[in-house]
């Protein structure tokens, strides 16, 4: 078992306006989240949001405190956690209680749980657990959410290439959290645009994690101010940290899926400040 972490410092509007490609990628793009028998963690100072990839293959992996950044005795001492599996079948043990997750199944873990252990059912098709964690002020029960029990909201139009299924998974209508909101979106082929028309929400930070991008295909993630947009070229299993003031939208060369995770001022999924596409620059 091995683990490593990065720290990403928050960035302001004026700073981002003057960034080149390398600076944008080093600040906001997260790559190499999934490595065999390894936990890769990124600590973002945008709302102190943590994202991580856990890929157990030959051995179990335990979520350690990462005390260098959390200064905690255990990882969830002051945090809550959302997990969505984007790989093969696997198990998450929470203080001895076992939860089996297939692809796209999710698990919410409340503050205070001390021992979280990940494993795969089949090392030839390992689980890939994608994690989002935010600070928590209260303790709420753990909840397992199988994807088959989540009725998607179909939105967008094929004519504008943004027909998609939105799965609202860790949302207040389903379970109580402190500030974590999480779900996933499947683009319905041949649609390729996500979150368009775009929006911002100054009240919370958001992170997009892209997966099921077909081999040899790419995705262009749009970020920045509506009247001063920037872009990042993304590949499969890469994430983008989106500041509160930034749009977050993307277009791929083929259909794909992505996980959206948020933390901040409120739990309202619909809390969005919509942007007129004609105002984009």
C-alpha cells in the first residue's frame, strides 16, 4: 500500500486572467488519480475541498489521516466523505461495516468514522473509488446509495448536443449532510456538451471528475469568468477544480460521464447563477 498527496492553493480572478496553459493545468487539472494499490489525494484550498482516487488491486487500502494536512488523528475527525465507484466491484469497510459497491454506486460516510478500508472483488477488474470530502460540523448517518435506486432527470436536447441523464445522489432530498453535494451525469450519445448553458455559484466550490471518456478521445473543459473564459484539455479519469466565481462546462469529442461534487454555503442543487451563452467571451 502507498499513498501521496498534493496541495492546491486557491486562485483569484485577476491571477487566472494572466495564466498560461502550464499554470492553468498545474492549478486546476488533477491527473493520475488512479494508480494500482495506491491512494492519491489532492487538498484544495478552495473551500478546503479534498478529492482522492483509491484503486485497490492486490491488497486492501486504508484511508489514513494524512495528518500532514488535516492535523487530525483520523481522516474523518472533522470531515464527511462521499464515495462513487467508477471501476469494478469493490467493498468499503467503515468501522467494520461492509458496503459492496458496483460501478456508479455511492456511499456517504459521516463525520467521526475512524477506519475506512477499500478492497476489490477481482484484481483483473479492480474497483476505482473516487472520493470527495469537505469539512463537517455535525454527525450524520452513513448511507449507501445504489445507482439503480436513483431515478435520473433527463435534461437538454439532442438538437443542441446536450441531452443527458443527471443522477442526484448525495443531495438533501435523499440524505442529510453538512455541506457535501454529489452526483453524476451521463451524456446520451451523440450528445457531447455538459452543463450548457453554463452557470456560476459564488456560494460554493465545485469539482468535476471525468470518466468513461473513450480511448483516444478528449474533452475540453471551459472555466474562468463568463466574459474571460479559459480552457483545459482533459482525458479519462482527470478532474478539474472549479473556483466559486468560475463557469464549469465542457464538450467532448464523444459522449462520456462525469461526477460533480460541491461544498460550501448551502445544499441546494439548483443554486446557480445562470450565464447567457451570448455573454461568453
